[in-house]
C-alpha cells in the first residue's frame, strides 16, 4: 500500500563534455560546459539578468523559465524548486545555487546545478520543452538497513513506478509519498521541470527509474536525476 501526496536532444555535443562534482554533506552536484564566453560582455550581462529573474520569479510557483538578449548573445535559463517547500526556502536555495554556479562554472556558456531543494541551469541553446538526458547525477545510499528487509527490491521498484504515475497525473509534475517495507518505511519523491509535456515527463522519470534499478547500487536507496527530472527514495523522511 502506497501513501502519496501530490502538489497540485537538442544539446550540442560540446555540452556532453562536462565536469561534474559532488560538494559538501548534502547531495549537490554541478556540470559545466567547456565553452567559455571570455570577453563577451553582452552574454555575461544576460546570464546575470536571467539569474536575477529566476531568483525573483521562481519562489511564488516553484518553477520559472526565462530568456534574455538578442539572438547573438541570448541566454535561456530555468529553475525548479522542490514542490513542497516554502517560497522563502525556494529563494534561499536559488540564491545559494546561483552563487555556487558562478563560482564553479565561471564564464561558461552552459551550466547546471542541483541541490536538495532546487535546481538551476542556463544555456545559449533554447532547451525549453526538451528532455535533458545529457546532464545527470546520482547519489546512492548503500549504508542502510532497509535493503535487508524481505522483498525490499520489489517493494522499492513498485513504489518508484507508483511515484512516476502520480507525477504524470499532477499539474505541478511533483509527487511525494511513503510505503511500508517489512517493519520499515520507505520515503520517496519524484519531479519534472514544468516546461515538459506530460508524456515527456513520464519518459524522463521512467528512464531515471530504470537507471536507478540497473545501477551497481540498484539494491540501495538514493537519488537519480537528469536535467529535466529526478526521483529519490530514502529510508528516512527528507
């Protein structure tokens, strides 16, 4: 029995050549393109304007996409906050993410950063409405007792599939829930960026779930996501 709460590739090959890092105690990851905008003051200014717009506009709804500039220096940006956090926490996360991405990906034409409560990305390519499979991250928790519960793997996989179905049905493309596994509880969350169609959201999450199931850590809990969607399950509330 599941308990669920729902809140109502078009990148150039150069973006596939990326740097990735895991920072701090919380699962925060980033990816940066190798292409720089050294000396391009217009592009640099547009990145700053997009960032400011996203930080300002996202907290009220949890999602925003913005573009700034003429065709020769245009910047496209998108930000998403976890669907069940408060506006002030959303903004705090985005403020921190924007600082981190500027520090970690200085003067790059494309970048993306994920944290517990939000994600932020920008590019000179118009990626709106396109599933981003090229940027991805994973964070597995192999040190937990719940995986020793009888039937854990099947229960977890069924639960993840259930979350995907709930997100697909929800306008905000977000779902959280929990399920019992033996004497323990498993908690989960799934989410898509709201520029996607419902069908693309479902395809993105199904791919994330399949990556989760097929990984060498497939019998564990944790987090797997792309630049357009993510799914997470843990043996504790988060």
